[in-house]
């Protein structure tokens, strides 16, 4: 996938900060547990090293970040949502993030798909299953990107991918990816572009 341009578009602390929905700029949201590799995958997708800030500290992304991308002959916004799970923050702050994410997902008419990231080495929890059900109830197209597949040997990787595909029947597609090696990036782009209007 040839990326012609990629730039930061907006950062939002609350719904009042969301940029106006623009029909010519469809949006694709990225969700996942803290430290699942969202920023790294976003950077690999847009062929930029530091568009999305990466950190070894879980819960670094606490705001919603919009990135404008010109890919092939299309322009779209990739939306980096705050991670959930075991970030070292207060319960009150986690609940605030959850409300922010839900407001975004419920109120964006230009949202075309949500990509849930799942570390291939970890077991999905109730959060992931409930999130996919929540998206399905609202008729939001969902993909699962299995991250960090390069961390497992090829023999174990295939079996693990099959196990996780069975765990995510609500997802329209499950794609194995590696931000480090570039595995699955072209396939994920194809799946995203197929869901744009």
C-alpha cells in the first residue's frame, strides 16, 4: 500500500473536541488493551516511525488521536482510542476513558470500521468479547488484528491464530500482524479499504 501522506489531524479529551464528521473523510477506529501495540501498528500502517507516539508504559494513550492518511486514491482518518485494561491509573480515570470511547463509537456517522487489537500470545478476556458484541449490536463493522505474531515461532503461530479466530466469531475478519516485521499489513489495509464507502 502506497501512503502518499500521513499527519496528525486532531487530539480530543472529550466529545466537544471531536472534529466535525466529514463524509469525504471516513474513519476507522483502533481499540485494544493497554500495551497491545496500537501505536506501533498505526505507525507501520502509515509507514511513519513516530506519527503515533509509542511507549512501554501501559495506558500512555489517554486521549483520542485522529490521523489523516492519504492511502492509494483514498483519504481517511485513523482514530487511536485510549487503551483499556491494566493501565496503572485510577478506576475513575478508566471509567472516564470508557465513556469517552463509547461516546465516540456511538456518535460518529462516518465511522466505517473498528479494528480490535489482540496480542497473539495473550488470552482474550471478557472485555474483548463484550466489545465485539457491542459493535455488532450497533452494526459497526469489526476486524481483529492479532499483534506481535513475530514473537512466536511459525509452528506455534499458526495454531495460536486458529485458536483465537474461534474465540472471535463476532469479528468479520481476523488478521495476523506484526508491526516489527510488516506481517499482515497489506492484508489489513485491504480489509480496511473494502469497508470504506
